[in-house]
C-alpha cells in the first residue's frame, strides 16, 4: 500500500488536543511528557489565548502530531507499506521528524526557536493575511502586484484550486481584498493571525532560523518528504536545512505537493495530528481522494480498520 502522511500547521490547534491519546496510549504519553510540564498544561488546559500565541502553538501542534504518529506507527505494519509525507508550513517539521531526518527532541527544540523567531519578526514587521476564494492564481498574483503600491503584498499559501492565501502589510492586504472582491472573488476573509507568515516580511525570522539550524545534525530518512517551498520529494538530508529556511519567507505550495503525491501513485492519505484541515483541502484538490485521520482513539481505530492491520 502506498500511503501519504499529512501533518497540519498553525490554525489546527484546540485546547485539549491529544489528551485522549495521552491517557490511552503509552507512546503518546512518552512524547507529550518530553515536551515538558508547561507546554503540556497549555495543550491540555489552555487558556485558548495562550495556546494561540505562535511561540506556544507551534511546539504544541508539533508535539501532538508526533504523539499521534507514534501511536499510528505502533498500530499498523510500517514495513509492509510504502510511505511519503508532507506537512503544511509548521507541519513540515512533523513530516521530517516522522520520516527520520531528526529526533523528536531536536525537532521540538527547532520548532520552539522557529515560533519565537516568527513572533519576533511579526512584532518588528507587523502585517496580516487573507484567504482569497474563487480566483485563478494568475489573477491573485496580479492583484498582489497592484496592491504592492501601498505596501508588501504576496501570495503565500497555494492551498487548493481557487483557495490562495495572501500576506503582507495591513494596508496592502486590505487593498488586495478590495481588488479581489471587485474582480469577482467568491469570498475573501482576513485571517485572525499574528503576522504576515511566509511573506518576505518574515526574512528576519528566516535569517535567525538559518543560524539555529547549524546546531543540528540531520540524517538520512526512512522515506521522503514533499517540501513546502518547491513541492519536490526530498530525501537528501544535506539540502533540507536550506529548504526549511526558505520555507519561512516563501509560499507554501500545498496544492502542487498533493498533486505530485497523487501523480507519484500514492492513493491513501492520513492526516496525522489535530483537526481535519488538510483532509478538507485534499477533497478540493482531488474529489476522488479522501483522507483518514489520527487525532484521538476513535479516528485511530477507524484508520486501522480501513488500512487493514
């Protein structure tokens, strides 16, 4: 069986995520305990406002995703199947960790640093993001170019056909939303985020992350990961660090990543971690495909049954 694992990014968090896995499965407990008491308390008890802070959200989602992955790994025969992975934005770290590029401990340390650097960059270069629905990629790119007269405005998440997220300075993003509505967009939503993620305004965070990543040794993985910045299947540990740096300040090519996974013959998808955001995007990208998921005991059991242990 050819299975693609998908790992969620920021926005999929909920207070209490992973608690059932923690209580029921030793593998999940071991991972979440490694994250430390402070983060564990925020994951399980909140408050939501604290969990939503980038410096906590990112390690929290990474931790719960890896706990879910370890439980899945324990309950299906990995040796019998062929795997690849992809992670949306922050989720790329979960995908790389699951593939074996680095340990959970190192991954958690990297993700904590990444969250702090992105929060710092968002404070020094404030901005926002907006989702544009129902317009072609070329039209959105042209709108961003027009809006750039008043500030930075760039397409940053190519999520699915007809769903593109833009980011930049507040005035420029608001201008782009006006232009998108005038161009006949189905819907435009300014997102409740703390910064202009994946835009060039995140360059200071990328620079800091480049220095941070020098501390870690990456190793050859058990399977490949489709990387955000170029949608290319990557197995070479020597080039992953550069891609992680680039990822912070360039667009997430999720739509193309999923298309490439499908074109490479992978027909089973499992979203590993909190929520079903990526399962929803998969349906929009290819209606013939559906994703299983693992976020609690019920979804795990359903996935095991579907795969046939």
